[in-house]
C-alpha cells in the first residue's frame, strides 16, 4: 500500500497550489511532503543528487513526483532529461514500469497558470467579475497551447476585471485556486497526465468532500 507521496516542484506557487489541492482528494491514509526548489535551473542542477539520497532508503510504500514547468523548452527533450536523471539515481520511473515505479516525471505545459485556464469554473468561483467566455476565445481554448506566457495572460485578464492592479500575487492565487480546481473538470492534458499518476499512487477520492 502506498502511504507517502513526495513532490519536488520548482517554485512556491506550485507548492501552495498542491498543498490546497491534494488534501481535498487524497485518501486520509495517504500523506505527502512538498519540496519547492528555487527555480527550474536549480531543480535540474541538483535533482540527481537529491534523488540518489532518496534511492538509498526509499520505502516501497513511497512515491516521488517531479513536477516542472515546460516554459519554452522542448517537452520531449525535457522529459527525456528527467527520465535519465531518475535512471542515474537508481530509481524506476513510471514510464519504465506501471507496476513497480518509484518516481514519475511530469511537466506543466507551459506553466501552472495554464491549469487555471483549464478549469475556468474554479477561477469564476474565486474571482466572479471575470468573463465566463474566456475559455471560448480562440487563444484560450486549448489551455496547454496559450502563447506568450500563461501567467502573463492570466494576470492581464484578472487586472482587466479589477483584480490585482499591483500585479498578480502568484502564491496567494495558487492557494485560492488549489481550493477550487476540480480535476474532473480540468481540460489541460498536462494536468490530466499529472493527476492520473497522483490517483494511481494516492488512491484519490472521485470528488472533493
């Protein structure tokens, strides 16, 4: 039985999002820890040594998640780099074995804010002045294909409707939307790939309580 999930993420906003999201869906017997690294470059530079340390004592009931933004990187190349790091650390990835995996590498495309666009009902619940039609606009229809930076686009929309005139407080927004995003509604393929692995490892409930 899997009872502990360990997350490595590249920024505090993803940590805030997951700390709000995961308790709503994980079974009570599953616990988790989240390690925010100071940026993508630092995460990639130090990941192998961190994973080697875990590989020395990782219990069979633990699973490791590495969650990183794609940004402007080539997705396949980035995923390949993460898989090689896991292999050099001596950990079996979910890409190699669906039954006996120890680690899974997942990429947010292009970054966390794309997942907000993917569940616009959650955004409306938190910020009711924004337009309901945003997901129907061509540039936002596919949340994983928004060009020009998803957090910039998200900030622009919220500021245009009277929120955060001084700039988007990313950690605060992440915490608020982590309390509202429903994985069953989320239209982002990258989120669905991430959540499928979480469900497999954590035996999530189907709905938030």
